[in-house]
């Protein structure tokens, strides 16, 4: 099966052009001096241990373009097959883009038919839709008629969207007129958004005229057009966004323009927002600028944010920025989090840092968590660190999870450990889970272990129950077991449910099992119930379930 080609034609070409000439500098790292930082209440947050700075620079050039080349359809179809056989992703994209430029009014149908008939069963419909899009640029009526001929609804919709994409690039009026004649609904709305996107890539001013017409102000479509215009001319885009009447569309449009402008010149974007944007839209616009700026130069973005007056917006900006930096530069993220003046927002920032850092480097994140002396900070950062440590070393992480002081955090961490441990060694995990002192936690972690074990080896999980003494842990585990077992072996599930010692839990387990079983074999359930000796109240409850309409 060939890899799916999921980029639009214009996106493929732009991507290739940028990659072909872009320059990339490998990340450099340094170790800054340790910094002691503090919470709003004065408690210390211990710093991280490393800094990574990434300096990435890209350069865009015009997409390659050559006129259609006359080739036999069999040759073009063979070129497509050869392109899909490329193991290098960039070469594959480049080859497909070059082939699309060779599709003409005369050869479009034949090339597509030849391609589709040459390799039946291949996952190639994305390529087919791009071929239809290329054909529609030359002959939209024929390409659209061809797209409507597909029998499968999903393929027909995708083919129509491809045809309209190509048509809109050469005749936006005609494409939209055809679309407006189609039945109203989600599919038409989705297709219209794609058409607007195609128009915006070619002519963002025209796209804005369409989406800002009275009665047609779709916010998603407007943002698409504003982003494209801001990419070409941020000053013009800013003026258009500011001219909108007050409301959510204006606020979102200003934020979109600010974000796109900041990709190229964040300081100019900031100056524009501060100088001209009114207070109602300024806060969101500033956040958009900083978010974009952080993607290209997080250190500069952080420096600017630190210079802002203290307050809720500065706290919010630092929280977002520290989360953004947590994977690449956790030390800087921690330093920034310490500047947040709100304890609640600082807690969330530290939680985000722990989550992101422990995913990237669980050992370093653990060392940081162990260095914390404030119990409140320990409570915040340890759960995320333990969760990610458990993915690679569940057995070694179990003791850390047990030591957590917060009951809810301890329960969640132990459940994660049980789930991960059961994947590696379910018998060992089950034995450990059964030793937990707290009854509720023991029930939870045993059930989690059994649920994971059942999926891998149900017979071994069933054998394990023989070694578990009667009591709440065994009952809870059997209940979990029955919930999953009923789907594959309802007779065994009903027998196991009947062995639960707790009356209430046994009744619930039997009711759940019967409700699933009777959907498949009502008569078998009736026969089973006729032979049981359950109390009259439970028999009546189960009888009512069996007699429900299917």
C-alpha cells in the first residue's frame, strides 16, 4: 500500500520550494547557571538542568512551474506509479507535483482511468482527487461530471471537492455558483470552505469580498482569507480587519492577522496592535502575536513578555509561553513560570512543564521533581512525571506513585502504573496490585490490571482468579472481567458474575451481562435463568431485562 499524499497541490509545491533551498542550523545547547526562583508566596521552585536553543531559518522561493507536457496517458500513469514508489518523501511530492502540471483538457480522463485501472485496491484516492483537481483547471465541467460519477459516497465527495478546488483556481465565480445550487447541509458547507481556501490562495482580496458579503459572514472562511492576505500584505490585511464592525468576527480576524504578521515581523505586529487595535480585541491579538513569535524566536518573545506590566495578561502570556518552551527548553520554561503572579496560573504552568518535559526526558524531569522542597509544588509536578515514567519502567515507578501524598493523584498514578505494568508482566502487576493497603485503590488497580490482561491473554487472567481470596478486590476484578468477557463468551461471563460475593455488585454484574447476552441469544438467556437459584427480586430484575424489546 502506497503512502497517502495528503497535501493540496499548491501546498506540495510551496513546501518543496521551501525545503529545497531552506537552510537549517542544528540545535545548540548550553547549560546556564542554576537560578533559584520563587512562587508568588515566596516558596522556591528549583530550576531545571538544561537549555536547548534551536535556530531555524527557512527561505521561500517561487514554486516550480512548467507548462503541460504532451505525453501518452500510459506514460503519465507509469510516472505516477514510479512517484508513489519513491521512498524519499520530498522526491515523492516533487514527482507528483510535476505530473499534475502535465494534466490537460485532452488527457485528464484517460490518465485518471489508466492510473485507477492499473493498480486496483491501492490506497490511492488522494492522488486521484489531485488528478481531478488538475484536470478541472483545464476542463472544470468534464472533471466535475467525472467526479459525480463515483458510486461510493466518500469517494464522490472527495472527488467533487478536488474538482471544485481546481475550478475555483481558474473561475471562482463559476465554482461558487455551482456550489450554491447544491442541497444545503454540512457537506456543502465543508466543500465551500475548501473552495474559499483555494480562492484565497490565489486572490485573498477576492476571497474576502465573497466571505464578507452581507448574510455570508462565515468566521472560519473569513479567517482563511485574512491569513492568506496577511501572508502577502499584513498592512492591508490589518486595515481590512480593523474596518469590520464590532463583534467576534472582527476580534478573530484581527487576531489572525496579528498571528500571521508575527511570523514575519513580530515587533511590527506588536506595534500595530498596541497603536491601533482597540481594547476589546487587543488582548487576544497580543496573545496571538506572542504564540507565533514563540515558534520562531522564543527567547525574544520571552524577553518582550517580561517587559510587560504585571497583571492578568502578562501572567497568561507567560503561562502559554512556558508551556511552549517546556519540551525544548524546560529550564527557561521553569524560570518563566516563576514570574507568574497568580498561584493558580503558576500551578497550571508547572503542571504543563512537568507533562511536556517528562514525555521528552523522564529521567531529567524526575530529577527536577525530586529537587522540589515545597509540598504544594511536589503535588503539582509528580503525577505527570510518574505517569510518563511508568510507560518505560512501571515496576520501578510503583514506589514513587505510592509515596504521593494527594489521594486523587496517588490513585491516578497507581492506575497508570498498573495499566503499563500489565502490558509487560500482567501476573507480576496483578500480584503487586493485590497488595495495596487502601481497599478502594486496591480495587481500582486490580481492575485496571485485569482489564489490560484480558485483552492480551484472557485464559491466563481467568486462571489468576483462582489464587485471589474472596473479598472486595476479587469481586471488583471479576466485575471488570465480566464487562469485557461477555462480548466473546457470555456463558462464562454469566458464571463468573454469579461467583461475586457482594450481593449488590453481583446483581449489577449479572444484570449487565444479561443485558448484553439477550441481544444475541434471548432463548439461551431464558434457559439459563430457568435453572438458577437467585433470590426472587434478582430473578425479577433479570426477567424484565430479558423481556425488553430488542
